[in-house]
C-alpha cells in the first residue's frame, strides 16, 4: 500500500491545477487565433470572447478567496489583468475594438507563467 504525505498530495493537486489552467489558456489561445482570423463580427470571435470572460471570471473568483496562497501583490496584479481582459473582450464583442493581438499576448504570457 502506498502512503503519501499530506504535503505530497497538496503538491500533486497544485500541479494538476496548474496543468488544467494551462490547458484552459491553451484553449483560449486557440479560440483567439481563430477569432483573429475570422474578424470581430464572427461567431469565432464571440465564442473566444465568451470563453475568455468565463475563464477569467473563474480565475478572479479564486484569486479573491482568502484561502488562495499566492502572494497578495501577485493576486492583485492577476485580478487587474483579468478585469482588463474581461473589459477588452467586451469591447471586441461590442465591435468597438479589434485588439486580438493584445488579448493573445497577455493570455499567452499568463499561460507561460504557469508552472
């Protein structure tokens, strides 16, 4: 029978969570690339923006939880980034922006920072 320490289980859970987050960002980046190609008035754009808003909504809710163990400054920075992503995706949905490049760049940077 295998015995694992609580710390090992938590470490594995954290690693799995980061992997799921990376997968979610990979999906967001795929959708954003398709949206950029199709243009802001496309169904691809709408799908990408709604996915981004849901993704960042989940992340922000997690970041503001007292139980989140990230450093407070990092959490605040990530919440700010998330709010910007949500606002910018709203602008794309409303066709007042075509800023796909910035959305891709920011989300790629966040994805690449996940370990």
